[in-house]
């Protein structure tokens, strides 16, 4: 079974979500896999990967509002604050949202639903360079 692995470097703008669907679809297309699985792994502990609604930006704003209530910056009960008030809050946010995703590959593309997009959710306020490992495995496209 063919396996293809590549890396995506994502420059974030600071806290918030950035859609990376086109970059992931490009990596899947480059793999030559027609039917299989695309696994994404983010090599960081203060950002996350997720699939979310991609049509209405209000969804992303509401998710951020929710997360601010669940994991507020500078909460008095956090003791890990080495890199500032968003330090432990960012780690907790990642724990709640996750650093990995698996998406089926069908006809050489991620089989996302109509309103689904793949996002990198930066949990730190400062911009960062994030690395996503993309592993695609399955049956190769036939020529």
C-alpha cells in the first residue's frame, strides 16, 4: 500500500483559525493516492487542527468566544505561565481540541462535506510558524 508523507509550514497571524484545506488537498493530490486516508499531525502543543464549518465566519468567532470562557488567559489557577498569560490557556485549548485529524480520501481528494474545512487553530496571541505532517496512504490512482 503506497504511503506519501509531506510537511506543511503554516505561518499563523496569532490567535484564531486559518483554513488550510487547499494546502492539504494539494498534498493529497501530490501523493497520487486515489482512495485511502489522509492523516494530519500538528507538531505543537499550543495550536490545534480541526474540521469546522467553512461558510459562516460567525462559527469561528463563536468557537473562540466559547474557548475564552473554558480556558481564559491568565486564569488565577494556572501556574504554568513561563511564556505569558496565554501560555497554559493555549496548552489546555490544544488538549481540548487536538493535534491530529484523519480524513478519508476519495477520488484523489479529501472527502469533506459541503460545508467542512480543515483549520489550524492558533491558540497563542503571537504569530507562529507551525508544522503539519501530512501522511496519505491507500490505493494509488490508475493511469
